């Protein structure tokens, strides 16, 4: 018994020494591991927790958690079978980032391969690139051993797309185009003016844009997950099938480091969800982490990042969670009520936190 205790002590001391040599602090086991995710994706958080609590790295745990959400098709907006584009096709965006090395891998508008987060990790592991897109991302993923090609559409997604077509492709993401209230093909209004400049009476140009789709959790959502492992190492990952009825080729914030997620072992991590076309212009998760680096607590850092967007785009919808390297977490949102999920050592199971939108000061 004494020999066994001695061996365990030696192993712990060796681990501690290696961590110090590598520049990593040995953390309090009661504080970590920690898993945080956007939305009540409880099963995904449980999958990540089982992995990280079993001793795997933060990166591996993020892959486990996001993969579970892809398999479960969380809210119909993660994994295959959801969010058809204008052509009725489902494509995948995903990102993974290692907060220790600051390496990242991502895929965007990936066709025919359902395992988005695994493909993103392959990009990080086996290439010097950060982002691969479209069908070439699919070719890469399949060549590296992921299953495919696979039809990512489902009965539900095709039915949704068919109803949308029957409704004259409304709502959609086009603006300042003609013709309106139809399925196109579309032309910019300036081009159309040249063609119709001699027309009189009621003009086809009177209304230049279709109504944009309303952003919500059932048509435009992302799992963004952060994990801190037992050594205090941080990783983040995201996966989404994007915005419903998006223009083919559209890439949102999901695969963009600093927008949908960001991690830095020295500071903490962030995850985001919402109107990615707006949010990616502000890199809100990079902003959150840098604000925490300068001393802001997670709550204020998250609120500040959301406020910066809302001042410029008061009709946008979005949310953020933030965690610092000590495991303190918080959330902020605008335009909707947001929920995020957490599992930590003191919890018996995943706990869902609800965040209500705050009023945001707008630019005068």
C-alpha cells in the first residue's frame, strides 16, 4: 500500500513538473474540468463532460461534445438534415481552436460530409491552413478517412424547402434586387434601372427587397462549446448547418475564429450564436477575450461585445457566453432570451442558465 501511494505521488509530481516545464499551471481539481455550451444542448455537454472528466484533452472533449450535437441534429440547425439553402441543399460549417497553441481548423459550406467538427480538427491537425471551403473541403475530409459522400438533406429539410418554393421563395436573404416576391433569377436594381429606364407608370422597382428571414433558434443557430480540461487547458469548437434558405455559398460566423468562438489559455474563452452575418463583422468572441485580458470580468466583457454590435445594428439578434481561465462564466444577449449550459465538478448534472436581453445604449 505504501509503495502504491509512493508511485501515485511520484506520478503526480512528474505531471506537475512537466506542466511547469511546458509553462502550464497545475490547477485545482475541484475547479476543473468545465464544459460550457450555447443553448440547452444538454446531451452534447454530457458527452463532452464524460470525455474531459475521463482525462482526455480539452480539444478531444470539444470534438466529442460537438459530434454528439451533430448526431442528434440539435434544434435541426446542427449536423445534417436541416437548414436547406436556396437550392434545397444542407451544408456544414465548423471550427475548432486550441487555446494552448492558438491553432485552429475550420470548414465552411462543406458538402456531402456530415462530421463537421471532425473535419475541422483534421484541418488543424494535418494542414498548415485554418479554413477549407466547399466541395474541396469535402474531398479533403473524405480523403482523410471521414465517411462520404453523403446526402446531407433529410425528409424534413426537403419538405421545408418545398413549402418555401411554393411561397415564392419568401422570405430570403436578397436585398435591393428585382424581381421581388419571386424565386428569381435576381438582378441588382441599378442593372434593372438601365433596362427599364424608359418604362412609365407603376414600376417593378418600387420595392427593391424581399423581407429578410427572422433569426431564431429553429432556423439559424450554432453549437458553440468551450472546455477547460483537468490541466486548465482551454479549447473551443462550433458546428452549424447555417441559415435556412441562405444563398448557396454563404458562410456565416460559425467557422470564423474570433467570431463564433475564441480561446486563449492565458485568459479564457468565448462562444457566440445568432445572426452570424452581422456578428462576424465585429469578431465578438475575440473582443470578449481581449476585454477579459485587460481586466473585465466575463459578464461585463460579454455585455460590452454585444453592445458594440447593437449600437450599429439595433435589429440584430445574438448572444455570447464568456468564461475566464478560473472558470467564472457569464452570458449576454440582445433581441432574444438566451440559454447556455454548464457542467462543472460541483454539479451533479448539466445546469442551464437563462440570460435575458438588456437594454443597450445606441449611437446617437
